[in-house]
């Protein structure tokens, strides 16, 4: 009966693993990058990909937190291979995507980033996905997606 019990538990595990509930594709992506960076990996594979993930990565890349990344299209879902540079300390998703009016950006910076000098919040605004500096320049608020530093 012990073998049977083990067989049942493994089949249960398989079911839960195959149908793992994705809280958010972006959250998974940032967690994977963060873990790989902590382990000192040179590159990391992200799947699935999404437009939001790509925009988020572009911002991280523009500010030099990650290296090149390549979108690999295998017919089902796109994958992304990201070169890591060792510059990233932390990145994360903010869920739910709270509304951040223009005049409250400062409050979020203070709460999420280690100092005013470095780190970036990513906002989804009517002008697209951008860092908090860009949002300030455009004098716009938005919904917060996440942060990195």
C-alpha cells in the first residue's frame, strides 16, 4: 500500500505541476531573473514571453541592469534568453497594479527603492510603459507594474 500511496502522490504532483497556476507571467519572469542573478548565472531563460515583459526588459537594458536579450520563437510560446551583467540587486512586480497619480510617484519611490539616487519604478501610462523619470517628465501618472535596482 505504501508504493500505491507514493504513486498517488507523484501523480498528484504531476497534475499540479503541469497546470501550475500562473499568477502573472511578469511576476514569474522577474522572479526567475532575480534568482538567476543571485546565483551568479551569466544568462537566464524566460518563458513564456509577453509584450509587457519585453517592454520591462527594454527599460532594464536601457539603464544597464541587464545585457542583451534575444527572443526565441518556438512555435508554442516565445522564450527570451537574457544575458545577465551582475548589476541587478533586486527586481519585482507590484500586484495589484495600483494607480499612481503623478503627485504620488515620490511616495512610491520612497517606499520601494533603496535611495533616490538609483533604482527605477516601471509604470504603465497612457503614453506606454515607462520608468518613473519618464512619467515625471511627461507629467503623467499610471499604474505601477514593478521596480528594479
